[in-house]
């Protein structure tokens, strides 16, 4: 479990770094199979995936059981990670 | 140790999320964006000014043309013939005018002759008067006969009648001298007709009114077209703009002159820069539709209403020609914040 999680983190970090390359910010819509998806949907999905990975990490480190209101923490984590991706994407950060 | 770390992480995540939400909200407010946007350009319908058969089309569909390039040619022959006809009519009226000038010269000469006749009649009358004056005193003394005096008086009266006649003739001859007004007007009319015919002939060659792209040309040469009939469409490539629809609640954050990034979805990697040139002042509302003089009122009521959208016009700076197509999808992000624009407006 931990090696897979680490690998996922590495992949996500590289994606993050790549998207951070364009300083001016990427397009707020992404063409996928002939349809334009808003960037925030992709960022939200990325945020959820990152939150899941962090959860796996926290469980592995046995911090998970000490969190105050874990569902709320992971929800907030997903939201803030999504917003973080979005800000990097749009060049605001 | 782990319990403390767990608590710290948990509350840090709560605080961080609140901060992130605030940052995202303010970023969204400062940079309104719309993915309901299209690339637009001024478009005109090319149509001939004069009717006729299209004898040749010098451009093909989707060609790029320069202002003044020949687009197509209407059969010029009828217009050439009409021009020749008008020119012949002009020559005829000019000849009429010259004839009129000669007539007036003749009439002037006649009037001069009549004027001279008056002088002669005056001399004759004077002579007859002198003769009568000389003879009358001699009649009492018997040097002349009454017959001779009567003859002299008659000659005098005759001379007076001749003088009257000469006066009347002179007056008539002066009156009869015409003017060239009518003939000059005819020449002017003929000249205007020639100019119109020349203009029609020139208009048989249809030229590009601006630099642009020919589109919607499906017609081969040979079709008969009438005035104002669309032959094809031309896109003015010098004024590309993006038209984005923004919610009315976002409009206060958009000011004319704001910097804009336009992502053309055909190649969204490189944004095109632009400035807001105008914000639409009106859209047609479906709620305000009227048919046959009465408004159509919907029976269903919506508790939640959706904000209306208004067009925001963005003038593009140096748009890449390869991406500019009328109707292409685009995403528009307003860069210049309304706060800056507003403050700038206040300080100035």
C-alpha cells in the first residue's frame, strides 16, 4: 500500500508541476473528446484524488484516528486541494 | 504525540480551507470569466449595384482579398451601349445649343436692322415735316397750290406711320430674340445621363470594399443577379473581436478598457490579448414577447430566477490569423479588475 501511495503522490506532483509551468495560466476550459470541460471540474476531481491519497498516507502513519471529525477534515482537504489546483491552473497563485 | 499532530493537522485543514475559499472567491470576483464566448467579425453581403448576368467571378470561396480587388464582373455590354446612347444624346443637345446660338445671332442682326429702320423713318419724317413747314406759309401768298401742300402733309403723315411701324418692328424683333435656357438645360440633362450611364458601367465591376475573406460563394458565373441580391459574404478581417456573455451580476466588475485574455478553443494553449470595447445595452427577453399586440405571459412562476446574460465585446490585439473563424468557441477571462479601473477613474 505505501509504495503505491508514494507513486501516486509522485505522479500527482509531476502533474501539478507541469500545470504550474504556464505562468500566464491555462485555459479555463479543456477539450476532452470534442467537449469543453470547465477547468474547475478537473481541479475538483484532482482535489478529491489528492485527498484520498493523503487519507491513505494519514492512515498509514496512524494519524487518521486522532483527527477531529475525520469526514469534515477530508471534505475540507478535498475542497482546499481542488482550489489549490485551480489557482495554480489559472495562474492566480 | 500523534494525537497532538492529528489535532494540529485537522484544525490547520479547516483554517486553510476557509482561507482558500476566500482567495478563490475574491479571484473569481476580480477576474470574471465566461466560457460562453464566440469569435466575431464584421460581415457584409456582397451584392451588385446594377442588375445583369455575372460573366466572370474572379475569386473563389474562402479566398483572401485586398480592398479594391475585382470580385466579379456583370455583363458590361448593355451598359456600354447605354453609355454610347447617352453620349450621342449629349452630342445632339450640344448641337442644338450651337444652333440656338446661331439663331440668336440672326435675330440680333434683325433687331439691329429694325433699329436702323427707325432712324431712317425718323429722317424721312423730319424731311417731310420741313417740307410741309416750308410750303404752308407759301400757300397764303399763292406761290404753291393747295394740292402741293396736301401732298406734303400726306407725305409727312405717311412718314409718321412709317416711323410707328419701324418702332413696332424693332420692338417685335427685340422680343423675338430667344434665350438658350431650355437648350442649356437639355445639355445639362444629357450630361447627367452620361454620368449615370458611366457610373452604371463602372458598377458592373464589383470590387472588394475592404481587406477580407470571401465566404459562402457557391454560385458559378452565368447567373442573372438583380440589384441587392447576395452573391456571397465577405468577412472583414481587420476587426476581429470576441463576444462573451456575462451574467448581469458580473457586469459591475467589468469596465470598458479592461485587459482581457481570450482562449480560442481551437488552440487554447496561447491566449490572445484584448481589451473590453463595449458592453451590450440590451438583449431581447423571452418574458416580454408580444404576439398580435398582446403580451405573452407565462403561467408558471419560478422561485429561483436565473441571471440574464449580456454580451461583452472584446477587441482582439494581433489575433493569430489561423485561429480566427467567425463563430469559433472561446473562453474569455477579464484581467483588469474593476477595483483598479474604478480607482483609476476616481483619481483622474
